[in-house]
C-alpha cells in the first residue's frame, strides 16, 4: 500500500488485506466486519471503478460497519494489488470475459458465507463497477440471488466533457482487436471526480496506485460497449432480463462531468423492477461515496443507509 495520507480517519479497525487465487490471478480483497457489539444486518459486495482499488472505499466501508453492515471488496483483474501470472505489469490487463468470470467467483464465495450467516447480499458498484453490476443484474449467473443492486454514478454513457472525439470512437474497435493489451494513460480528471481538494491532493500523489491512470485498449473498449449496450436497450433487453422482484437504486451527482446522469435515468426508466429509485444530487460530482466532501458524503450515505435498512 502507498504511504500517502488518506484524508479520512477510520472509526473502526482497518481489516487485513487478504488474497484469493483464481484463474491465474492473485486477487487482493478485504472483508470489513460490522463494528464491535453490533448485529450484522447484511453484506454489501463493492465493485470499484476504473483504476480504483480497495483503499478508495475505506470511508464508505467504515461507515457501513458503524451502521451494522459488513462489506466485501476486491481489486479487480488489472487494478490495485491484484497480480496476474506471467504478466509483469498487470495494470489494465483484463477483458469482458475475465470481468464477469472473476465476479462470478467472488459472488459464489459471498453467497455461501451470507447463507451460512443468514444475511442478505447486496451489490454496490461505482462508475465502471456500476456499469458492471447493472449489466450483471440482467445477465449474471447469480443475478436473482442478489437482494438488491446499488449503482453509484454508473458508466452507462460518458458525459460530453469526457467523451472521446469521433475519430477515436471510430478507431476504438479496430485498436481493441489489433492491440488489445496496449496500455495508455487515460489521465485522471481530478476536478471531475470531486470538489474536495484534500481528496484531489490524495489522488494526485497516490502513486502508483491511482496515478497514472492506466488502462488497456481492450479494457476501455469493453467498458464503453458495456454501457452503450444498456443505454441502447435493443429489443427491450432490460425489460426482458431484469427480475421484477429485485430492487435497484442508482445514485448520481447532477454535476458529474465524467458519466452522464441521463444514462442512469434511462436505465431506471427501462428497468421493470417494481422497486426502483433514482437519486440525483445537485452540486455533487462523480465520486459521491468515495471522494466527495464529507458534507456531501453524509447526505448520500444517509440515503443509502435508509435504502439498505428498508431492504435488509
């Protein structure tokens, strides 16, 4: 772990980072238990965004622990401390198959443990992770075993401020096919992520974990296509595949200039769930739960906690 100071003081003990080997990779993961003396009401499986890793979720996981929810997160293939056999620099080295095959593995582990503890399992995903869990809610192997889906600024469509130019978009499928493992620095839009200078300073100096923000051409192409697939919703794909009895909530900053809030609205409008909700927040940017100001975080966490308490 890097030595740069994380701008939040934990109220519960920091769990030990553990490792899980699967399919030629060794994944860093963390299970954050509830605070001492509390009864566990449920578990949330957290899926991080592009280029993120376990530490970015500490404030959220700490708050969940203080309110009776344990949480589990892992550094996805190509991110954080996760290593891949035979690859010296694994940053960004992943694809659509690995994304969902790895996720199935960790969902299996969590479902087994939650069943033994008789607690519900929810899935929360931010940005790229939000796009992953919303896709999973429609085609995932265990999609109906999840008690609810929570999206945070999900990557469905990019905001015009972030969207690549037309030439880049035209070339992207060709480059992803011909040079899938070519890694580029996509640049980290600190101002777009958060209005909090402390977290911007943290990210800017969080080397080599957060910066440079590396991604492979195949990884980037896949997460863009994943979002476009949901937005297009051809032949009513979402209506036909999302289970009506599984609740979903999406949180999105109205001032997000990375992922466009209208993508979240489109998904909620199309989703057939009988229990669905979109929460948008004026004045808030992209990383609502992980990097925004404490004042903003308290507002969105209160809403998240209310939702969890109603559904656990």
